[in-house]
C-alpha cells in the first residue's frame, strides 16, 4: 500500500474494520513511518477524550443533587387535592364499547321470520296462528 492510501485507511484501522491482510500491512507501515505513527497517536488521544466514560458520581454527590432538586419542587398544601389520575379511562372506555357491541347481539338462537311478521301485519286482526308456512297457505286459500 502507498503512504496516502494508508493514511486514508487509518480510521478504519483504529476502528478494527480492516481485514487481517490490510491490518498487517498498516501495522508494518506504522513501524517505519513516524508521521503515520504520530497521526495514530493523535487520533487515539482524541478518541480517548471524546469517548471516555464519565466517572460515576459518589453517593454523597447524588444525595446533594437529589436534595437540591427536591427543594425546587413546589410543595403541596394541606388542603390541596392531588391531580386526577386518568389511567382508568382507557379500560373503562373499552369495557363500555364492548358492552355496547354485545347489546346488539341476539340473546336467543331462534329469530322471528321477517316474512311472517309482514304477512301477519297484513292479515290484521284475523291473523291465523301457527307456523309461518301455514300462515301463508291460509292467507292464499282465503281462510
């Protein structure tokens, strides 16, 4: 590899993205090229500063932070009611909708024949009794 090609691939080298053969070629070049070694050193320092994991705060620092934060929050007065909690609203609406849907569902499996209802309404008060087919026969025969 040429010097300029290697310089362009240093970022991939530092990220561990180069195949083994190219990685070996870059490492061999770095042993003989002080300017590329210096660039790798600078990149390593920069990455260390940019991507370092911040130190965990001590328990005392955390406690001080929580106390300061709690001091800023408004205090509830004795007679003041807490805000309403609306988490119950969605299940209540869902149950109401299901109850509405089931109210239209027929309770019995036997349904009245719509034709017999029309025929009985036309027959008036002299409507014969019995099965719908018998009603139709009686009406057709004039009984």
